[in-house]
């Protein structure tokens, strides 16, 4: 999983065209090979809310070394919502504290994706 497109290919069948917002986590081994994909939250038409405990519960259950997060935007609009950067920062911080880094969060919609790692500067504070 060294490219966001590989993670997106794995997640598109789960999140790509869902009519409700869903959040999922890809748990990875030490060589960044995927171990599992877990849906961790399902919302209504509005955003689904999830907590680091759901993300890292899945990671710990699968003995993961790192994670990739994803959620869909049922509207198909890939632009981050106002909540997306703060939620991402919270997940990065929690992952660092547990020694399970968040490699990327993806937004998925209408068969396409956006990597927040590639489009934001959130990792500058956490990763030199």
C-alpha cells in the first residue's frame, strides 16, 4: 500500500457509491501489506462520527503496524468537509501515541478518491 490509489482500489467496493456516509480503516502489517478492511462507522445522509477508539480497536485487533483511514462523501464531492482536517489531526495524534501511524486518510465518492496526505499539510507537525 505505498500509493493512495492502491488503497482506494481496495476501498471503492465498500465505500465508492454508498448512499450513507461510512468510515473504514485498512489495517496494515509492518511491510504495509493489508491485513483487513473494517467498516467502523455508518452515518445517515449526514456525516458519520467516529472516535479514535474505533480506528485503533480495529488496528489492535489485527495486530496492525499502521492504518489508512477512509470515509465516503455520498454527494460525490471529494472536497474535505470543515470537520475532516480536525478529525484527521485527532487520528494522527492518537496513532502516534499508540505507535500505529495513520499513513493517509482518503475521501471516496462516485468512484474517485482524494488523499488528504497529498493535499494537506497535516503531517508536517507529526512527521519530519
